[in-house]
């Protein structure tokens, strides 16, 4: 099978790269082992919340100059990042995904715990704030469904009240959700969302909900609307007659799943080939050039392309794999940055910066992958498989995926 | 007879909420004494909760310490009867591998018989049939009545029964000093680490059953008990690899026992002498992990590629006797010290040494001495009366409606599961999906089993002990805690502490799937939820 | 050090990191609250069943075995296999008469062929349906596939076998029960396409039903016997005669390749790579430049492709769709990949009918909205379900290729 570019990994970085390339006229194939970490997304993308030294960042674009290579942002450059900051939301809009925010200044949105989190871009369906703990409401109703354990009304109410907003908890009992509840395990956000995808169910919710909303300035609810399309959510917003403030739930995340599906569909709609549930096992490499890759499903049928992009993610997606004494990249055996002393991988405080989070493949400044110190001419790495950053500590995971994906895609398109 | 700050009178104060302390409280209470048990943290916080969970048959000690072995098998049989809901009658194998001296087997079997332990040498092929995970290159095997015991349930059952007999049991009450009148201990001073209150409790006799901390407690009373801190590290594998306990048939050594228990399998232990000051700061090192794995694979080769959930370490509460640097040759025998005859201090006893399996006998000895001192004439009934949770007859078991949610609860709590609200869909929803812990079970533990925080909720129910180590359930459990005890702010802190405690056990083995799990948990809790954000400090 | 270098155990369930992605893609959960869901029935349940086999729940039978959970799993956990293995290991119920009838597709087929018109008519009669519904619990709303008067095998022996010797290259054809008893035209189409491509087509020495329905109905011993028999036949073809085995049913091929080793513990490692769908075989030849297909210029059809669940799991839809897209006059539409709800014999059972039709509803709506000539799919049970539930005829891609192929021009082009 012959393509212009083969992208290994169907998560955020892979999809952004693939869509950019398809839009630029490349014929791409994307191979994804399973569904991606977008399924746990809280509905926003972080660009830079903290510098590696711990300094909080309010203005990400300004702070970029303080990062040094091998940080991916230093390699991409502040000018390019500023440009992608403008272009990326446009691209997402074409996929049907609306985003709010700017790299000039971080904004805030709610976490599933009801606290505020600093971020770069947030899905339009969520409420965003310029300042933390200053809410535009005096009183809200806080809605949950009895038995839905992944939404913590007590914690959330506590945070709202700290911010001076009085919170009235409301439990909404609906027959179709009660049915779900009779299963001890399946009262999950995605399953609730699926029940609301059925026609008429949002109306039933509205009937139950409205009598409780009289005095409230806003309605706070778990983000369990619109699994396969934003339509149920939009309908709810339109009919509610009050501002709706959905809060992301614990995994699985309905807005995250929808985003993944919209991006995948858009990629396929643009002519891309998406191979789900398949894994790239190995590659042919000659003269520092990737000649072909082989997958589990296609076995001896080679997948070939001019360019290959490694977007396989970090440990979670097995982009890199840790053994007790080493960390390796399983497809190409690329050079991986890690510490040979395992005891240095971790900090005893789980919430302190963990060094293992910074492990990843090593690349040139243009993100060409390195193997035994030599660059592979047609293999680029993008996203969280990259070393040089700590996605959690710096609050830069989504940003690194998006920026590196766009940057590499552009370099391939310009190459042509 | 003494008085507390609030006027309640006690005959005896038991210091320590491990199996021995709980057992002593139960025994004393069943003999009609007024009992107060004080635990510094939560029940089972010490060695009780940090061992293999092996229901020794005694075979392991038969060659070197016939007396301990005989004690073990007697208690083993008693526990099968009185603590059936804590015991899994798995049976055990002592296997010889090609590098082991097979002639040791004869001596081993002979010693077992002398101690009263049914030990039967069987054909290696039969051993493989009985336990398919065993190393197939074994040259010999001896079948013994080893089993598994859940120390958390065992201790709580003793606490519940002690209470049913009138005992008062308090957690988070640290003994900070003794009330002394001349040469007599008449009470203790305590500090409650949750309420920050200081209290005095008085009783005629104080029993020091605080395990390795007994050294310190004795010091507070002005007497010397030299404990021998020997650290033992263990690894928990993600699921049941074996169904029989696997031991090596040789002189006891590191990492030669593999114990299945509930959903998991444990390998252990190492043995390292550590300074007394370190007993509250146990960390499992990479070398210990590697040693446990190397030896574990010899017992069951499947361990080479089985996911490891976590590593943990306990401190054996052995009393120093000689200069053995490994601490292995010390008798596991029971040590009961009457400080009146030993040190001239009345009203103070220390019960230590021994093993989890002999906790009841230790309690009996200690209670006998307490009764003697108080002039109480009552016989010990703890070997005859089943513990709460173990009072179901087979017929009764069958009569109850089944269903996996109830089945899981009953597997942990025996007939006490019937006290849980498991009647509607909400109560039946699972909080911890790995271990099958429902809302009803968690609420029961929060209400009736002194689960005051997430750590104690975990010990009572297994919430967060499964594959995901709290990734999916910690937040749900914190939500239930906040609701049950109306403590939202505390529950949030608890959640942070809980995740940190889980990480402590995961980090020594965080590679492969375990590191994937850790990264996923970190994304969810730190990334999405911003937990622990206020604690984020950068290390230079 | 060699410790824990590859933490991939036989007990694949422990690679599950409890991310819950599988639960999002299970088609059964939203419609049947008695099914515990893939995570709990699969990896979570397996751990509990290792603790105590009593944790086995009969509700695992509601699993369709569609494997969509496996396709979604980011950790490569074989969730569907875990669930099916648990059913095999722990289920003590003896299969009902109905399940035996539904499972024994080749036995029932063999019995029905001589009486095909009678059987077909009888199965349509209301009283018969009522009896089947009430006695056998086979849902009365279900439309049965009809039986052919002549099996594919006997047609082949009479009309095709001889000519196959004239080719230089050869393949064996695993036709499966459907092509043999219900729709021999598919087998004829396969012979036509392969002959045009320059390959002689042969029957296996003796083919038995792949056993997929036996497995899902708990008739494991019989399935294993038939599986071993089939692999022995396949081995003679592949190893002794160097003839690869191709098929036209994604389910049969999937079963031969993956369910045999994973569920029945039949070792097929030496032949597995040479058992595949005809579309994959043809695609490879074209991809390697060894074959050129020429299509009729007057062929004009609007066709949508439905990815059967096992096709999704195999990841092979791209072969069938690539071939269809090569037909110049074919207006191609890709349907959203979702389960049609039939899952072999699952949808025939009265207790599953509602779930089955509920699962398929979005797919049926999409099909009806597109103004199609055909739906193409590689699975025969999907065909029954879609034909019963929509107004659009369903064809195997091989049949569409046969219909569109310019045989003479193809032969010329490859000369």
C-alpha cells in the first residue's frame, strides 16, 4: 500500500498532523492501536502553564523565549507558535470543533473537581474565565443523576461556595438513566451520553430540570451530552433558558470522545485512510531511510510512503516502553532519552515533577528521529513521544502535540 | 481500677491495633474485663498488615524450631474454624529445585511429623497437576496444610468481637507517656492525631502489644525491650498466579514463599537489619525488587512476565536475642514479658514476637497473665467461638441470594455482608471495579468498621487494592467519604494522601504496564483534576 | 538482567489499565442492562474468576463477540477472547435444542438442501414461526436465509472442477456454509473472478463448518473437533500442495485464523498467514503489480460498504473497499463502521431480538438514506440482517467484482 505519508498513532498529534497534511494535498494513512488518550481529555488544550523551573506562566507566547532546546517549543520557535495559535482553531472549526482561547494569555476552566485550571484552548461548550475564582454567578444549581459516581457534587459545591456562589444540589431521576443504573458497572459518562443521544430524552431532562432552575443564574452539570455529535448539547443549551456550565467528568470524557470522533471523521473525509485497531510492528530501514512499515493486520503487505511520522505517544500508548533497566522505542528502536538508574525515574511525591514524564525519543531540531545518533531522513516524531518536556508539570501536553504536529506537517508540505 | 478523662473505668488498656492487640482485647473482653484498646494510626498499620498473609502450617519452622512449628499448626487449625472468612484453605507445597539438596526433604518431612504437621512427599508430576504454575523443573514436593489469611479482616473481626463484649477501641490515639504511681503503671497519656486532643486513660494493667513499636513504648514506661527491626520487602502481583502456597524446601532464605490471597499473589520476603529509627520510613529498594523477582521466578516461572502491582515492606517485631545479622535464626516464638518480675514495674506487660498465625495464642497468654494479676478466674474461649464474619453455616450460605456484588462482599465480610445496604441499584453500583467493592459495602465500612479515612476504607474493603491502584476508584471513594462523614475538605486531602500512598508502593516497580497505569493516573488526577497542585514545588 | 523484560503475559488481561475506553464502544451495553459490559465481563471479571470461579456470570452470554472492544482498546487486551474463554471454561449449562440447531449450520444445511423449496417455504409460514418462537425461542420476526437446491460443492464438482486444472496457479477455497447451502452464487462468483485472474480454484479435501456458531453456542468439543479437521485439511493444501486458502466470509476466515488458536487452542501458526479473504489475496497481487483487473465500462452502481465486526477486527476492510473503488463506474460510499446487531446466531434468539435490532438501527437508517443499489459486506450474517431490516440488497464484494469484471479483458491484460 502506497501513501505520501504514513502516520503512526491516531491520537491528538497524529490526527492534527494528518489533517494538516491531507488539507495540503498529501495522501495519508494513519495506524492507531486503539482509541487514543483524547478519550480522557477534560475538554481543553494546555500550551504552557509553568516553566520547567516552576515559574507560573500567564502569557505563554511571551514565555516561549525562556525555553531552550531540546524543549519542543524552542525547536518550533515562538513565531511559528504564534502563527499556529491563529491557524489551529480555524483548522478545528473545519472539523466542526469550536475552541476558545489564545496563546497570548492563558484562561481558566473548571476541572472535574470544581477547581480552576489554567489552559490555552477550551471547547466552546465549556465556560471559561479570565481570572480564577471570580464567577459571574451568585447562585447555581448543581445537577447530577443518582448513582453517577464519577461526578463529585460535594467537592464541586465546596469550590463554588468558596468562590462565593451558592450551590443548590439537584438530583434528576430519569427512567432511561435508572435503567442504566441497574447495571452495577455501566453508569458511566459515555453510556449516559448515549441515552441522551436518543430523541426526546433531552426534553425529558428539561421537564425534570426546569422547575429547579427558577432562581439560579446558571446550571452546572456533568459533561454527558453529545457522544457522537454536539447536537444534543446544543439543543439542551438552547432550550434551558439559562447558561449551562458543563463540567468534565472522570474518564471516559464525552467531549473528548466526540472530539476524537470528529477529528477522525474529518481526516477520513479529507481522503485520509484511518486504520484503527492495528499496530505497526516493525519497519524496513535502509541507508537511514524508512522504506516500509509492517502492521499486525496487514502482515506481509507493506505500507510504504515518502514520509513517516511517529506519533505514538508516551508510555500510556506504548510509544515508549519501560523495562526495569531501560526505556525503548518499540518500532524503530530510536534513541530514547532516559536515565539508566531506575531510582532516578521517580519522585516520592506523586504530585512532584516526575522525571519519567520527560523521557521520550530524541530528535534533531527539525524533529527528525535519531537512531544510534544518526538521523533518519524521512521519519519525524511529534507529540508526547518526544523528549525534552514534561507535559504534566509544565502543563504543555496538548500544546506540544499540536505545535509539533503542525510544524512537522508544514515542513513536509513545504518540502514538496 | 482506673478512670479515664470522661469517667469510664477500665481493667486493662491494650496498646496496639494489630492482630495481637485486637486479639488480646477480644480475649480480655470475653473474659469479662473492661477493655480499652488504643491504636496510634489505624488497625493493622504495622507488621500485621505488611506480611505475606500466609496461614503458616508451621512447616517452615519445623526443622529449626519445633516448638514454634507445633504452635503454628495448632493455631492454623483453630483459625480455619474461628476465622473461616479470613482464611483460604489453599494448601501449600514445599518444592525442591535442581539446585536444592533433595535429601533435605526427608529431614523436613520428619520434622513436620514431629511437630504434628501433615506433610506428604508427592511426585513432582502430581505437584504440577495440583499447582500448574509451579516451576516444572522441580525435583520434589511436599504437601502441607499451609493456607492464606487476610490480616485486615482478621484484625477487624477481633475488634468487632471485642466491642461486642464491651471493649472500647480507639484509633489515632498515640500513647505518649505513662501514668506511674511508684513502681506501678496505672494509665497512659495519649494524643489524638486527628482531633489534636490529649487525654489520660487509667487501668490496672497496661498491655504493650505494639509490635516493633513496643521497644519505644517500653522505653516510655522506663523499661528496656530490645526489638530487632528486620525489614522484609514483598511484591504484589496483579492477579492470582498460583492457588497453592509455594515454598522452597530448604533452609529458610530470601524470597522463597509465594502466597495467593484474594485476587492477588505475594512473593516475599527479603530480610535486612535496619536501624530502629527507620521503622516508620520503609522504602523498597530496586535491589530488593530484583532479588524478589529473581527468586520468585524460580518458584513460578510465570512471575517473569506477570504484572507487579506494588512493593511494600514490613518490620518483623522480633526480640533481639543474639547477634545474627540476618534475624532469621531468631525464634519466631512468643515472648511475654511480665515487667513486674523482670523489671520490678507492676501493671505493665509486653506481648511480642510470635507470628500472625499465633496472634490468638499470644493474646491468650497475655490475657492469662492479666487475669492472674487481677485475680480474675475466667477461661479462654477464643479458640472455640467463631469470629464475626465466620458464623455462617454452609446451609445459610446457600440460602442467601447470590449475585456478584453480594458475593464479593460476602467473600470479604462473611455473614456481616448481610448488614450492608445492598438492596437497590445505587447501593449495588461498584466503586472499585477491580475488586468489586460496591457503594453499599463502602458505606458499611464507613459506618460500622471504623473506616475514618481512605486508607482505612481500603484496608476494610480492598478499595484501591486492585489493578488500577485507585486510578478509577479513589475519587469515587473520596466522594463517598465526604458524603458519609460530611467532610468535604478532609476528603480532598485524603484523596491526595491516598494517591501518594499508592504511588509509594507502585514506584519501586513502575515499569511496563505499571508505569502506563501510573502515567494514566497522573494525567487524570494531576492533569485533569489539578490535584496536589498546591504542593507542587520544584526540586533543584 | 533478564527480569521482566517483556511484561506481556499469556494472561493478556493484565495489560488492561482500566481506562474504560472499551465500554464506550460496546454495542450491547446501551441496550441490555443485564450485560456487565466489556471491562467488567472481561479483564476485571477474569481477575475475580481467578479468585473464585463462582464469579462467572451467565450474563456473559449477551456478549456479541463482535470484538469492537478489542479494536478500541489502547492496550491490546483481547477482551472479547477473555469473555468467550470464560464462557467456554465456566459455563456448565448444556446447550438448548435451539442453540444446537442454530449452531450446526452445516448439519442443518445438509439436511435442508434436498428439501430446499419445502424448507424455505415452511420457514416462512406463520404457524411454523410461531412454533419456533414459542418452543425454540427463535424470534418469529426473524427472516431465515433460504436454502439452495444445489450446494456449491456439488455445482463445483459438476461444472467447474475439471477446468481448474488448466491454470498455472492455484488456490483452495474455503467456501463456508453460507456459500455452500444458502447462496452458491457467491462461490460461482469467486471461481469466475479467480479464474479471470489466472488462478484455478479448488475445494479443500474436506471442509467442515468453521464452527463459529458452535463456539458462540457453547458446543466447544464439537467446534474443536471440526477446527482440528479443518486445519489438517488446510495444512494439506498450504504445506503439501503450496496452495493458499482463500475465503469469501470474513467470519469464517477470522475464526480459522484467530478464534482457533485463541479460544480452541488449536495451533495454526504454520498456516495462519496463508489463510485469508479473497479480496486480500487479490489486493496483494494488484499492490505488487502482479495482477490487473479490467472492469466493464457499462457498469454503473451506487454501492455502500458495511464493515462487519470481524472485518473491523481483522482490519481488512481496506482490501475490499480498495477493490470496489477500482471499479470505474462504481459510486462508492463508506458507511460508518458499526455493528449491525446480528452477530451470527445471536440475533436469531428470541431474548436478543430487541437488542439486535436496536444495535443495528442507526446503520439501517444510514443505509436507507443513501439511495443505494447495493450494500457490500464481507459477512453473510450482516447480509441477512441488513436485507431483513432495510430495502437494499446486500452483496459480497466478490460478487460485485464478478458482476463488474470484464473477464476477457482481464485475461488479456494479465497475459
